C-alpha cells in the first residue's frame, strides 16, 4: 500500500520505494529506506506528517505515493 493511503496513528515498515535514483537518495538522506519503521502522525489532506524515531518529517502526497509500506 502506498504511504499516501496510510491512516493517522499507523506504525508501518517501508517495503519499497518506486522512484528513481534521485528520489531514493533523497529519502535515504532523511532516514527513509526499505526496512525503516515509521509512524503516521497526520494524514489530513495536506502533506503527510511521519515520525521516524524522534524526528518528524512532512512528505508531499506525490512522494508518499511512491513509498510502499506494509
């Protein structure tokens, strides 16, 4: 399931990133790569707010649609 469809409060593991090399590198620099565990803080119409450890990140819907979680 793409991260864009995740519900607020869910804890998920990144399964795959369906983007090019640049997107994968950019996400890896933020600590998001396959196997990472994230928590959805907010998915309320705007950017998706996620937590990875103690860090909070805002991910746009387009980018979130390319991050597959389970």
